[in-house]
DNA sequence: TTGTATGCGTTATCAA
DNA sequence: TTGATAACGCATACAA
């Protein structure tokens, strides 16, 4: 981690002149292992058979109202709930969706994680399913943990958030029969919901072009991240379609973090004819670009315009505020999850769907100056 | 939402001159419902009984090595994995821990969510359990969904992240016999892991006092959030212990967001003798305080010092950078989860444990100027 | 309305 | 000693 970017910062561990810290043990002793009733217990208490209880629980009309009421009264009184495990066993489905997340450290943009999870969770809950979370660690991938999970019937289907284009463990999983939907990524012809990044990038570049920019630099991202690839494609398409300057000197490589954005920008500025605007694949690199631009003694609205991507919270707090591409991860998560349930229900064919993204144009980052 | 604070910002929906957007359907047709083997299938294929297969799977020594090898060869070849559902049924435990999260919108600080979840997930995985996620919506609480989940045997224990002090649904759950551990909160005498916020706040105030501040304002948070209560207690203890000025005029009420921090600070500054430093219970309100301080024509390092709490990412990006209290949510999540497994194993007595927090002293927010 | 088989793995018991 | 048999855990579907 590059602490240089974080500025001077000292961290103080606790001093000894305060004594709250420690362990306090209380003996109130709850958790006294209350009995959990089974359908047998209820049947006995009601003086009926287990099947009758089952019918009552499922509000069947093959049972007379009085019996049903009597059973349900007991059910409510003792707080009986049928075992989800036993139910899963007969129904031959777990009632569980698994979401595979990138390793936390890699989840750069603030909302990516929480928003997509939120969208997924809402849909999963609405379908009466549960959501289990797994993390795509190297061991998880190479150990084929996902496949094991499916074969163990732990889950009925999988959502994968922001996987790499090299994650073949997912295609294997799908080939084994497990429904898989990708959230904001692409892999083979697996069903996927993803933002229309080509389109958004195209429009970002077009926006800069409209302001008079002809020489627009670009900081691309890793070659294994589909959204980044698409954005770079959109940039290239726009450059060609709009007849802007096209050159290798305008194409820098970054790896999504601030440091690499800084380095990429230094490189872009090192050429004799430097760009008048820079479109970065994500916000963090654009923030790194700010560092490099300032270091070169250039002013950001006046000398170089900036455009980022992802609309992380920081984008509105840096000075100048960053123009960027907003991806509605909540929506993407929701849609992906709905798609998964479609597949779960009637074994749909694969679907690759793009969700429109918004441009967020903020003042004073140069993306709204028609200076040239 | 107060857009005023976010600054001017226009959002552009897609134009029509680009045509990527849409749905592309491919017919590759995976998901062809591969057969999932059961222990019966394996037994037949190996020409042994089901119990023999079970013994082989569990690497028992009551079975001769050759038979075991033969069975396992088949198991590996066809990729058989015993059903977690059937296993759960006989073992009488789900092998699932449930984490209840606050509603996403309320999870203000960036890392609170992802870091604690990450710590929990690591421990849950290490114990061979699975993690299901639920969100503490109003319906979830009032509908006693957690209790139902426990009675349905969906989960063996519960971790709750950042609950309110009014969430009695959790005590009910615990009284029904479900092991519950609170992550960074307090409720009755439920087991809990929480940061040593009193201590940290005390040290933050002491730090300001050492720099010469005698009149330190404080922005408190909601009365239902334990961590905020503790910090305010720590502030008060420090004020008394160090003989600083104590006054109602120095105690402002906020609700964790930028807007209320702004309002609280305006109020603090409205009194004839304004504070020379402000300690806010969290960072977002401290950032709101910056707005108010600047609006009042005051300079932040020189006229008023600032100290926040939580160490959100933003804290290092605002100008000046914020001094703050860092809570290691990864660690707190881990510890809480370990505690839960302790309880699961031998029905421990309740434990309330505090984890030491760090002060993060950053340049130029006034918390390092010994000006007076 | 109820008895019974089913789903799948584990374990105690019993036979070879 | 090794392996086969049966009962168990819990809810549901279906025939009786």
C-alpha cells in the first residue's frame, strides 16, 4: 500500500491511563437450549396425524376448518415452524442462492459491493429464498469449492459479482448443471447482466469532444475485467467515429488504483503533444491522475479536463469534483437475480443483457468547459 | 437527501446514437440438468452397501483400505458430494451462521460493512460453516423473521452487526435458545464484541486538551447507537477528569449525517463563547462541521480544531484531513464470530468484550497544533 | 383424514 | 474385523 498518497498520518495505540478495556463476563445464562418442536409433537398434542398437521400448515382445503384451527392454535402457541432442512430434503432444493463476491480488498468502489448485494438480497428475499455469501479467494477457485457447494445441494444457483474473464471455475460450475448468472461481468456465454459500458464510454468521450477536445488520453484497466475492456472499446469507437486523434501515445495502462493512475498520467504527459483531456476507466485512477497533473504544474479545469468512471463517493469530494459514469449496481444486482430465478423456474436459455448507465457531469473538472 | 451538499451535478441519460444496448440471447444451452449422484448410486457402483460408502467418505478405520480406496475412486470420478441437507437433518444442525446487517442505506461508513462481513466470513468458512445474510428491515424485526429462521433450523446462530439498543427482537431470539453475538453494539447482556469507544473518545479529548484546548465542543449521535453513546460518555469523562470546561452549550445533537453535523456546528458556533475544538462522534458529521465552520468565516486549523470518528475513507480526502478514531471492523467481526462458535460448542456464558481502538492523528486538521 | 413411502445420509445393531 | 441391515431425523405427497 502506498502510504505516500494518504498523507502524513500517525496512529496512536491506547495509553494506560484508562481502564475500560477488558473482558466482562455476566452469568445471566440465556440460551438454555429451548425445545424445538417437530411435526410429530404437534400431531400428538393435537391428537391428529402428522399429515393432518402438514395439511393445516400448508393451509390446504382438504382438511376441515375446525381441525385446521385446532392445529394452528397449537402451532402458534408453541411457536412451531417446520424444519427448512426436512422440507429441502423432500422438495429437492435448498432454497438458497449463493453470491460469490470478489475478495474484499479488491472491491474498490464503495457502492459496488453493498449496492449490488442489497439488490440481490431484496430479490432473493422476495422469492422466499436465503442468500449465502462466499468469497472468490484463490483457494475457492482452484479448490472448486463452488462446484462442491452445488453438489452438496447447499445452493440452487449462483450469482457472481464482478468476476474476472479468466474465472473458468464458473463455466465448469455451469456445465455441471448449476444455474449461474454473472453480475456486471462477462464470461463465455454465461447469462450476465452488465452495464452498457461501451455506450457510456462512447458518450463520455463524445461529451468531451463536444467541448472541443480532439486529443483525449485514456487510462485503461486490467485486461481481465470486462467492464474496463468495454469502456476502452467505447473510447476507441468514439475516437474513430468522431474523427478524434488516435494514437498509442494517448493510451495508457493502469490497474484501477490511485498509484497506477498517477503513473499512467505521468506517462501521458511525458509526450511532446500532451492530451487536453483524459478519460480514465475508473475514478480512483482519475484521482491519481489529478496528482500527476498538479505535480506537472498544470491546472485541471484549464489545462486538462478529466473524466472518470464508477461514481464512487470520493468523486464528489475531491477538488475539482469528478465527472464520471454511474453504474446502478443495485439495479444490476436485482436484474441478475431475477434472471437467475427465471432460469431456476424454466431452464431458460442464456441471456446477456446490458443496463444503461448514466453520465454524471460535475462542475469544474473541465468536462463542462467549452474552452477550445 | 440533501443534494445541496453534493454540489452541482447533472446526470445524463443515454442518447440514441449508439446501439449496443439491448438483449442478446444465445442458445448454447448449458444447464442441461446433470444427474446428481446419491450415496445409493455410489454404493451400487462400488458393489457395497450405503453404510460402507458412508464410512469411506468419513475416512473411518472400521473399513478396509482397499474397499475405501475403491469407493473413493468412484466418488472422485463422478464427483459425488454428500448432500448437506441430508447431513444437516441427521446431525441436527444447519451448519449455517446468519449475519443480520443494518439496512444498507444506513451503513454510512464505507468499511463498516465490508470489513466486518469479511472478518465474519473468514471465521465462518474456517469452521466449515456457511454464512447467510439477512437485513434488519422493519418487517424483519416486527415480523420476528429471525426467530422463524431459527425455528426453521435455517441457522444455528446469529451475528448482528451494529444493531440499535432498542432491537428487542434479538433478546427474544436469544431467549428462544438461539446463540446471538452482537458485532459492535450492546443490548441487555447479550454477548457482544465492541470497540472500546469510551476509552478512545477519552483519549481523543485528552489529545486535544494536551494541545491546549479547554473548551471542546462535542457532537453526539443518536441515543440508540451504543458506540455513539459510549463515545459521548468518554468525552464527558475526559472533560471532568481533565478539568475542561463543561457546559450544555458545548454539547450538540446530531444524527450521523453531514447535514446534522452542519446544523449542530452552527448551533455550537452560535454561542457567545465558541469552542476552540470540536469532537464529533463520527466523521460524516465532522465533515458537515467543516462546512459550518467555513461558512462562519473561521479557519479550521487556526480557529477551530476538529476530531472525528470511524476513519471512513473520506476522512483522508477532505481538506484538511480529519483526525479520527479507527475501528478495526475486520477484527471485531472475527472476534464476534469466534465467540459465537464458542457458544455453539459449549454453551458459554455471555461475554461482553471491548476491542482497543486506535486514534488516527492527521496533519492540519488542528488536532496537532499546540496553538494555545 | 390417515398410513406409508420418499428423499439422503448417519449410526447403532447385528451377522458373517 | 468387516460389512450389511434397519432405524432415525423431518416434512410431504399420495394412496387408502
